[in-house]
C-alpha cells in the first residue's frame, strides 16, 4: 500500500479559492462594470431635467415648479413604488429650498427629504412639496442636489442639481 504523501498533489485548495475569489467581482459586475444581469434591468429613475434653477421667492414657501420624477424597469413604469427624495446639504440650504409637509398641521413643516408614492405611470410631480425661499443658494456656500432613491434601498436612482439664483 502506498503512502498518501507519495502521490502527486493537484492544485492546492487555497490557490483554487484565491483564483475563484478574484473572478467573482468580474462575474457580478460584468466586464464593463454595468452588471451581469443586463438581461434583467433594475429600476432606472430620471428627473425631467438634469438641473433646476429658480428665482428667489418674495415670500418663503413658493412652489418649485417643473420637477417630475419617473421610474422604470425594463422600459415599463414602476407604479406604486415609494421613493425618497432628499436634498443634499439640507441644513445649509434650508432658507433656499426644502420640502414642505402640511397635511393635518396648522403650520407647515420644513424637511430635507420626503417619501412619495409613484402613480400608475411610475412618476410623481414634486411641485406641491418642493419649496423655494428668498435666499440664493450661492449665499449658503452649498451646492445642493436633489436625489431620488427607493425607500429601503441605499441605491441612488437619479440626481439633479438644484439652485436658487
């Protein structure tokens, strides 16, 4: 009977595991970094414009008109999804742009984010929630953006620059 240590050994298990772990990111991300599941596209969000700019309001709380968000997956609208819209540097630009909620309140409240449900077409208008104030954003020292993400997800679906000039 031969001794097991006399047999030629194949590739060490450690080398196989190391090689497989080097391949996994390529398999998951794809060659071009777009993702291996290109046949099953994930949600894609888009604002109606790449950037928005409004004139300062005479009174605090004028509507920021013209902001629409649409969410699709595989070219079809994603109706009924809840999307969180947030303003970067919300504390810094609070006097320039904010979200307002007033349902059932005597006095409206200012927020840096708001969660909204998409309609049957997979879109939502932010006109009734997004407000513009009297202070230009350049006076705040911030360069805010409006972000959209699915509630419960950390993935940013869309970004648009916002300013009060």
